[in-house]
């Protein structure tokens, strides 16, 4: 058994499967991307052991823990072999304590070789994750009103060789009242940060990183504060796209979904739209006039986004005028303008 820190794991042992022995509830809240959960205790057992520890003693809690674990010893081996048939694994718990070391010892007693235990466990990993966003990065922040096609352009930039981070893709949310439509369930805030870190750590920080201008919240998740402040303090390349073109982009993004979902989105911003505009938007939706629905909702979103722009340093806003919503051509143009510094 060998204790390693999280930096050593990523530099030397990343290709070895990671087994997280925390309870399912802990794992669901947040885990190392790619880790496998083989819990020593289920949620109820963990709670019971914790109660005994607080109300009785450490010794009593350990004894209870052994009672829960003993019937599962063979299962631990079988599940670990499924994860790693060659019997090479990295193990961790919350703080790199008794749970992970007991599990690792059991594996080594049953044929696993030189099991690695992550020192400081998941808690150490979380500190490592949050610290990673403190590093200065040359961010190229792409901004613009709703419907400017920023996310589409971001992925076209990736296709032509640029480094990107798609925050909305990681969040499973497009950032508006309609942003969850067609998306998978959002991760927890903690898991969002972990998944973001997994992309972030692979970037070459000697080169620019293109990222979309976002508010602190994307649906139910939040950006790490250090990254959010980095985005807010960077130069933003504000895409100026005609409103009609932006409405067409929104029609392409949302018109294929159930009208009930779109109606729910309209009701979420009813107070911002006002009763009359809400009525018009709902009537347009009923008539399947999605273009007009988009035009009505853009009245609100343009004002909302502009408030965020007004809080930025005016000297760090660079406008790029786009005549249409072609993401391929616009990506090439934006990359050229930014690299040449002609804006």
C-alpha cells in the first residue's frame, strides 16, 4: 500500500482505475471524474456509524463499522476485479483515513498489488480543484446578446484548432429561463466544478482559451468564484448580431421542443416581460409562430444582458459586428480579428 497525493495521481497514475469507497450519497454529491463507487457503507449505515461515533465512542463506531463491512468482504473483491481485472487500483475516501486504508489493505490481502491510497482523499482533491482556477489564463471571452450563436461559434472555434471551455455544455443548461429544455439533468454544483476541472487541467495555458461570457449562475450551478472573476475582468469580444438573425437562431435551438416546455419558460419570465407582452408571446406560441415568440422574449433578454455589460469596464469591451448567424464563417472571422488585434 502506497499513499500518494492528488498531484502524483494525475502525473503518474491517472491511467489506473480509481475506487471511491465513500457512501453513495457522498459520491452523488461529487466525485473524481471517472471514479467508480464501491462503498464501504450505504447511506443509512454511514449515518448510523456517525451517530454512534458522536454519542458513544470511536471504538464503538469502529466495531459497528466492522459489523456492517464483514458480510461484504467478498463483494468488495469481486467489484474491484470488475473495475480492474489486472488488480491495479487507486483508492480514496473522504480524508484518506480508515475507510480507504482498510479497503486497500483488504484488496492487497486478496491479490491486488501496490494499491495506491490518495492522501487527504476527496477533500484534498476538492482543494486541488478549486486552487486550479486561481491560475492566470489568457481568456478570450465571447459575449453578445441572447441568440448571437455564441455556443455554436465556440464549437466551430474548436473545430479550427482553438482551445475552448463550453460552460453551458458542462452545466447541461443554456443559462436562460428556457436553458434546461432538451438538456440532461444538471450536475450538482460540486460535480460541475469537478467536471470543469477535468477539462481545465488539460488545457495548454501558454495559448489562449476561448470561453463564453456567463453570469455566476448557469441554471442551478455556479461558476467557481475565481473563474467567474477572471471572466469578468477579461476583455470581452461582444458579438453584434441583428435582432432578427438572433431570433432565427433561437427558433433553430428551441422550435423542435414541446410547446408546453416553451410555455413554461415564458411564464418564468412573465413579470419581466409584463402581462401584455406575455399574452402576445403565448398567442404566438399557440400559433406556432416561433420567430415572433423569440422576438418578444429578446426584448427582456437584451435588457437583462445589457445590465451585466454595464457593470464591466467599458475599456475592456470590444465589439465585433456580424452580418449573419453563420457559425462557421463567424468563427473564422472572430479568430482572425482577435489574433490580429484589429478590434
